[in-house]
C-alpha cells in the first residue's frame, strides 16, 4: 500500500495529495493507529500510534467512509463521541463542536435525513468534540456544496493558524491549493514530492501538455500552429488536431487569436493529460 515514505508533519495545514488508490487513506490510518507499519516507525508527538489508545485524546479523525449511525440525531452522535472521550460535560462539548461546523439548526434531525455534505460536517464535529491538537481528514469536502466548502476551508485555516496539526487528504488540486502551504504528494504508494505547494504546483503546470482541438478547418489551423514558440508538435488525428504545448498559458491565449485571424471556428479544446495520474507521473519522472 505504501512503501519507503518518510515525512515530518508539523503545525498548520498540510495537504496529502495523490490520485485515487495512491495510498492516502492508508497513511492516515497508519497515523491514527488503525494499521501497524510492517517496517519502519510512525510516531505522533514522539509516541508510536499503533496500540496506543491514549493517542485519541489528542487526535481527531474524519474518515472518507461514512462512520455515522443514521438512526441518531446529529446532536446524539456528537454527544456519544464526547462520552467515549470521557469529557466532563459531553453535552456542552457537543454543542460547541456542532456550532463550529454550522450545524446547530439541523442538530435535532436524524442523520438519515442529512445530505452527504451535512453528514461530512457532523463527522467533523465529532472529530473536533474533544478539541484535538492533531486533525486527520480524508476527503472531507465530498458532497459539500460551494457555501459549505468555503465555510469548512475557513474553519480549517483558522484551526491551522491556532497551531494545530492538520493533515488533509484530497485528490483535488484546487482544494489543497486553497488551504495548504505544504504538501506531500503520493503516487502508487511512494512519496513523489514534498514541500512548498507553490513550487511543486509550478512544476506541475510547466510540464508539456497535450490537447485535442476540433475546428471547422483542422488543416488550416494546424499549419498556423506549427512553429509557434508555445507549440512543441502538431498532429492531424481522427477527429481533430493533437497539439503538444510546451507552455499552457501562452498556447491557450494564442489559439483563439490564430483561429479568429484565419477564419477558423473552434469547436472543442480538450486537455488530454490533465488527470492527476498524468500530473503525478510527470512529477515522478522529474
């Protein structure tokens, strides 16, 4: 699942980035003490996480899979979590956590009536109820609408600024870009890149790009593209032009101008290698 990964995660928001199946959830479960490393060591605040129940006093986990009892109300679920943590006043702790995630109006409803985004937020409330210093989140924005996402991003930014250690797993670059200054990029169980998000993002966007372009006159536009500084190659393929661009931004700006000046109608411009898998493959090769 994961192999030869070494990383140190400090206070603030760190993004754990990688395509589906890369090993992100496995890393989170190792940190949370759900899995034992077969080799090497994993510690939280200097203490091994495996077989260490005391760890849960300082760690909160939001798993990707639903981990809620649908027959309970939102409040009952969070109160039950607070009781498991043996908090002095479970009801007060639950009210505080529910208010933090903006779920007070729906706290008396059964979880079975919640949307996926609401279920995600009540899971976050349960993870925050004991005020942990370490927060592990596996795809926390799944199912949230834009307003809910913005609210959750603001909350995580605030928690990170307070000095908490937050590790956020996602396969969506834009989510991580909004939140994390530091990222750990995992590909096929291995660490492909680690460090400043902006530096790694520049490497991602500076790689060659492949586009499929469909127009009213593919040959005419293809001949105009050949030799342009931002174009590394042009090939006439079934259904359009396959263009290899060395500079994404310049090519995107020049394409529409060239088509207009030659009277060619653009019908479709489709990036063919914008999946995270292709981005991370380039990182590994680099």
